[in-house]
C-alpha cells in the first residue's frame, strides 16, 4: 500500500516556514547543494576521467595503429607503372569511366589518371568522390591536381565526423542526467526529502536540481573544450578541430536546452519510485527519449527528408539542426525556429514535470502512477 505525506502547498512557493527564503534563493541553495554533492563524488570524477580518456584514445589510436593500404584505380598501364613502389593497393582499369564507377560504388578511395593538361608535375591527376584523398596523395610525393566528382561545401567525411561527435556528446550528457533520478530516489529512500521540503518549496527543489546539473554539464563541456585541442594535437589531428569548431556555436545552446528538457523528465522518473531497485521501471521512457535522437541521426544522416523532420522534433533537434547548419543545408532562420520550438517544448515539459514532481515526491511505498501524482499535486 502506498503511504502519502502531504507536501507543502504550491501557493507558498515563495517563502519558507519563517517567511524568509524566496523561490530564487531556495533554488540557488538547492543548486549549490547538488553541485557540491557531485563534485565530492568519486563517481563524477571517474566518469569525467573516462570521457576525457576516451577523447584522447579516439584522437591518438588511429594515428598509432593506422589503417590498411589505400585502394586506388589506375587508368591504363602507364599510370599503373607510375604507381609502382608506392604503398597503394592498385586496381588497373581500362578507362576513366570505369574508374569513376568504382569511385561512386566506394570500392576505391581514389582514381589516378594521366594528366593531359600539363598542369601536374607528376604527370597524373587524382579523381575523388567528395573529399581530397590525403592518404593517397601522401603516397604520391608531390601532390598532383585533384578533381572531385561530387564537390560540396562540406565534405562527406567532415559531415560524418560532426554527426558522430555531436551524437556521442548528446548521448553522454543526456544519459548523465540519470544522476538526477538517482539523487531524487536516494533522498526519498533515506527520507531526507521530508526535511528538504520543510525548508524549501518542492518546485524550487526541482528547479535547483535542474540548474545544478546543467551547470555541471556546462563545466564538463568546458573541460572537453580544453582537452580536445590537446588530444588532437598529440594525435596529430589538429585539422579535425578546424572542422568541428565552427559547428559548436549552434550545438552548445541546443545541447543545453535538450539537456534541461531531459533533466526535468529524469527528476520525475526519480520521484515516482521510493527505492533504487525500482528506478529502472520509471526510467524506460526517458532512456528511449535520450537514446532515440542518437540512433535516429546516426541511421538517417544521409536521408535529407528525415533529417529535416528530426531537426524540428524537440528531442532530436539538439543534434539534427546543428548538423544541418554545419552542412549548410539549413538557413539561420530555420535554426532559430527549431530552437524556439525546443525552448517552447522545454517550458511546457518543465511545467508538467513540476506538477508531477510535486505530486509524487512525498509519496512512498511503491511506484506512483502518473495520474495519482497529477491528482495529488492539486
């Protein structure tokens, strides 16, 4: 049977029992408590350390282990002889059309053809799909002219890199919001929450948790922003920073709004149960909303129609719209509209979450139904 402890009325949200603590002051106190609690936690620092270590590993390991020999199509026996002695996997083809077909089917990284213009000091030209094949050109000594079949403002390789980085960062921080749910259920299980709500308004407790964890997330973003140039420099991949940096201007505000949106839902998930063992049953929906954007953008990144839709859906727009802006597939007004929709959804979700949070926080004994939490908040 579920026991219920009556929370303080929502109408007295501006003062404490002595009439001295405003809503903003109570929110600040709760936020400070959350930040200090997690900064003292070993798990927080271990998690951050793992993220930074993963960043360094991703930057350094490719240059350490490298890849296989680049595969190229050589048009004609003369070009094939010219490539002899290079560390390239050479496939001889009869003509340029056959080489272009292999390129479009992505069976080779590049094609090498004879230069008939006299512009190349090596006597050959390189054909590529959308990106200059730097690893192939490095094997040719003097860089020959490069002709791109599908030239674009942003190369496919750069676009895939930005998608991978943004999706992974969103997933890490979105799932990190589970700490809010764990913190909430721990306070219920130890009955500390009863002391907290006698001191601060319930909605200030929710707002403070969201603000505190948002500040922690921003702090982690700053750490990663400092570590990334160092990691890329050590790994000899400073060019990647030039690729990603311009897109961060759109991604960071979208990330913050998306995190706050999910943070409110994580808090409700924690307030619906009274034991850590039951937390999984209330977190499933939030986990789907956190994992969904990651998989959706990763799987449909080459589908312009789906990406256009995802860039306006509140949960996935935090990844999809910055990617479209980076790829120059969207106008600034579209990004502002998407951000407005995300902010509006955020305001609505926070209002709904605050009511559910207030109605379920002091109910103990088992999982609280959403309808019961909604009614209890009256």
